[in-house]
C-alpha cells in the first residue's frame, strides 16, 4: 500500500509538471500566431484531419500485419517442433518465439489505439506507459534484434571456429543469451518510457518529454550507432567469414573426392544442412537490415535535430516497412529452411500423394544401385 501511494504521488507530481510545460508551450505558440489566427486555425484543422485519417488506415493495416504474422510465426514454430529442429537450433527457434510475441503485442497495441480511450487516473497512466507508448511492443522487438545478433555470432563460431565452439560453447551460454535478449530490451525501453512519457489531458505523450535537448541527441546518436551501424557491421563481417569458410570446406571435400575417389555421404549431407541454415539466416538478417534501417535512421535523425515529426507520412511509411518484417519473416523459413518446408508441405493435402511415390522411387533406385555393386 505504501508503495502504491508513492507511485500515485510520483505520477501526480510528474503530471502537474508536464501539464504546466504543455500549457506554457501552448501559450507561447498562441502568442506567436495571434496575428494570423484565422489562417493558422484552418491549416491546422485540415492537417489534423488528414493526419488522423491516414493514421486510422495505418493502424488498421498494422493490425492485419500483426494477425498474419502471428498465424505465420505460430505455423513455423509448429513445423520446427514437429521436425525437432527446436532442439538443434535453439536460438533460431527462440527468434521465432520473439517474432510471435512481437506480432501479438502489435495487434494488442494498435487495437487499443483504435479505441481512442480518454486516459484518467493510475489506470490510464499505466495503459499509456505499457501499451499506448508501445513500450512492451518495442521491448520485445529490441530483444528480437539482440537475439538475431546472437544467432549470427553462434553461426560464426560454429563454422569459422568449429574446434573452439565444440570445446567452449555450452548450452548455458545460449540460454544466458536468450535471457539477456529479453531482459535488455525491457530494461532499456522501460527506463526510457517512464522518463520521457506521460499522460496530459487524457492523451498519452510517449517518448517526447525529454529533460533537455542534449539527452535526446545523445540517445539518438547512441541508437544510430548501435542499432544501425554496429549490428550491420556484425552481420557483414560474420556472414562474410562464414561464406568463405563454407566455400573452403567445399573445395577440400571436392579435392578429397578427386584424389581418393571416395564420396562421404555423411559429410556432404552435414555440409548441405549447414549451408541451408546459413542461407536462411543470411536472408533473415538481410531482410531485417533493409526493413529496419529506414525507421531507425528516421527516428535517430529526429532525435538528433532533424525537422521531422511522428505525424508525417514518411514516418508511417518507414514504420510500416519495419512492422512488415515480422509478417514476411516466417515465409523465408518456409521457403528456405528445408526441415520446416518438409513439415509444411505435409500439411497440404494435395502434396501427400506426391511425396510418397518420390520417396519410394528413391529407395528403389538406392537398393538397385546397392545390388549391382555387390559381386
């Protein structure tokens, strides 16, 4: 009870302070535009109606993306469990879990926004802090970004440094990376949301109430360097080295076959499976970099000091592209990840009659070759 009372006191104090700031800004704006009030009012009404209309259709489209992404990610998770790939590729399975949760929060957040509640009291404050500010949504999205980096590093260690990874890489390290992905996103976004967001006159103002301009610029520079530059460097460096290592392995296997005339089916199959996983994750990482870069640059430039706002069509366009990643990402797994693709093909009724004869033909050919090779 004492803790709840303390939260209410902090909430009321911050609300009174931010309300006075907003009222002060409105007074200054009114004083500056008093000579041309008729023209300014008409322009604001037209701009407001256009922005609200565009925002409504955007929110509806985002909900559709969230629903499709939820269904698609759930289907991929089922296919990974059915093919037992969730045990072999733990971080990749965890990536799809994060994408699924992101899609669920995407639907919840924008469905609540469509309701357009008038926020009052402590309930309105927490609704603003957690849902309307997109705090929970972007906490999971940041966790998804961190997990994608961990997948890249794990693939790099297993392919480029296989001996070291077998000796040093343990399951507790992977589980610790998964926990860090969740915790880091929630800590960063919650700290930022509770400092720069509040409810004023029943409206949620999220991530706009910075203590000073320097703090906003510092966060913008940090976000631009870390989420746009640093992660992109990790992707390029790790997958470049991975592709070189895979090509070198293929050359060694081809040379060994030419010298000794022995074809190691087990090694070839393992190499093909490894290449398949690498190709899938390269596509996922590249699609993430392409879809997230416009929004990340837009937000960071706005933080640093650009003449952009979150009410412009360019902001909604970049945000839509970023959200589209969670909807389209499962289709990459369905098209490129062979174990998942096989499970999904079995779910299609017309494919069941086609798969069985092919498998039986392959078995018949293999048995015929074996019988001929015997003296």
